[in-house]
């Protein structure tokens, strides 16, 4: 076993990303490449000082090249931002995706609450949407300037704030989790929130109008994943397959 170096860490991260994107377990990749499972685990941990021959075998098993696996670009931070209306599954998918990528998961709204010292409902009622958008932009700037790789779920209305959305799209791989109107509705109610039904008799019509107004904005995302009829695990697999070869910096 070798001491971790930037090159080995980059090799480990690239190998893990390629394996996960192809839906392979470590054991399956070890069998395909002829590399022992224990050594492959060391490689992905950034400690495996692999030989040129074994590197070539690993690259072949991953349908890529040795140069791709050792590319220094792998060390660049990756920010994956999940977009969509409330009920799109951003939190559920985001947590699973972060575990697969082995990076932290962040909900932008929770960071905004921490910054403001208020729950979102209180923030809106006391200070209004303009203040919320200001804090949202400030918090997002801090996140995109961070050297850490993360998966982030953003509020459904972020796309309506042009400057904030432009900043996000410039620094993140944006993924729109698109759902059917009935899916949004069912998921919100399933979470125990009956406010749309109890306080707004025309809530379903209002939801369809909101979807109609925002779909064009969500469609500007780098990736669109249709979640209809998909389990969270299936959606995560589709997101992983759609991520760019070179991480967004």
C-alpha cells in the first residue's frame, strides 16, 4: 500500500466515478479487470500504487483509457445542483446521490435558514421574498466558491431569480428532476402537508399554472431527468450516467 498522493487520489476518484456511472460494484469491477478486490479498494481510496499494466486492465474494464483515469482534472471540485418544484424528490435523490458520490449533501434552504436565524416561513412573513432572494444569492456565492465537492438541492423558485440562476449554472451541473403534476401533489401530501388542500381550494389548478410558468426555466438545466414511474434508486442511477466526464469546477 502506498501513501496517498494527489495523483493517486485523482486516480481513485476517477475510478470510483467511472465504476458508479457504469453501475458496477467493486467486486464486479475487480472480476472484470483482474485486479484483486482489496487492491481495488485501495485504488479507490487513493492509496493503490497501480502498475501500468494493471492500470490498462482497469481502464479496459471501465471502457475508458489509462490517460482518462489519471487525468488531474478529477481533482477539481464538483457541484451537482438538483432543481425542481417541491415534491420533485430533490432531498431523497440528493441524499442517495451524495452517498454514491461520497460527497456531502446540502439543502440550500437550510443554509439560508441558518444564515437568517429564521425558519423559511418566518423569513418570508417578516422580511419578504426580496430579502430571501438576497440571502439566497449570498449563501450560494459562498457555496460555489468553496473547494468542496457537494450535491445540493435548491429551492423550487431559485430559477426565477435570474442572477442567482446564472451563478448556479456557471458553477454547477444542474439537474432538473421533472415530475407530473399529480406526482408533485401526491408527494407533498404524503409528507403530511395538507395545506395546499385545506387553504387553497383551487390548489391543483394553481400548481399546474406554476409548472407551466417555470418549466421553460427548469429546462435550461444541463440535464433533465423524468422521474415518472422511477424509484429514487433508478433516478440516482440516471443522474450518475448523465454527469459530465469532466467535473464542473
